[in-house]
C-alpha cells in the first residue's frame, strides 16, 4: 500500500482517510486538438518535458552512432558492388529478369490501405469541449510530470499533482488537488484482476465524456483501487 508520506499527505489534502488512491498517467499520446480549441485552453503542453539526459543521448546518437552505422553500411555496399562486378565478368548467357509476379507484388502491397485508425487513440471520448477533453488539454498545465494521484473520498473524487518533474510514487509528499468532482459529477470505471503493469481505468463524467488512464503506480495500491471501484 501507499507509504506513510503519501498517506499522510493524502489525509491532509482530503481532510479524511482516503478510501483508495493510486498514481496513474495518460498512457497513450494525447491526440492533437483543433487549433482554436487548444488556443482557447491556453495552448498548454500536450506531452511531458523530457529529462535533459534524454536530449543529450539523442545528440550522441545522431552525431556519433548514426554516422558510424552509415559508414559501415556504405562499406558493405561497396564490397557487394565490387564482388558483383567480378561475378558478372565470368558469367555468360541471358541476363536475369525480375519475374512479373515479383514486380506486381510490390505494387499490390502499395495499394493495400491501412485499417482505419481511431483519431482519439482510445485516450478519451473525442469531444474537446466536454469535461474529459478540457481536463486533457490542461493535464500538463498543472505539473510537468505525467503522473497524477487519483484519490477516492467518501463523497468525491480528487485528482492531485506534484509540482516536481520527477517524483517517486512512494515518497511524494508535496502533491495538491488540481481537480475535484462530486460523485454526481464523476465516477470511475475499472475492472479488478487486470494484469499488473497493463491495468487501466476510466474517469467518466456526467456529461457523457470519459478519460482513460493507465501505468498505475504501486501494484498493491492499484489492486486495492480497482477492487474498490469495481465492487
């Protein structure tokens, strides 16, 4: 279960003992909203800021690793060309042609259309003007970290965030409530017994909108949370 620091902070924020709580994230990329909708919501970030080490690693990869890979491939290609040139000089007879079936196969593959994709990527119901869409537009405006603590109280659901970019779900003690919903405004839908590491649940709102989250925190917290909401 949640460690002492998290429990004490949750108790202080709620003013009572939480019924259940769990850290979670938007577990898929946030869809790109219409420009006017994004502008009206303050043009906030739609993804978390990456740690500087990630950018440093990308620079090293593109300026050191990629050139080495290209040089290696170029060397192999030159070797193949030289070898094929020597082989042709010793061959006689008609030149080989590509079978018509092989030529057609490439064209046929290019004509195949990809299956239709869900533009919302299963993240939310799709209406940016409803509660879930507005919550999604402001998700990273509350904190640079993607993690949110969903807390269940007896009469409300609270979504909390920490101001820190990187946090430990077992030690964070500076989170604060960023959105609060009464039980007639929102409910949580989730199934108990989902595989650990892959479990998700939905925040469903009275206006018919919903938002799905995953990457649940501590396994014991996640199991207790899902058992509570599915009971």
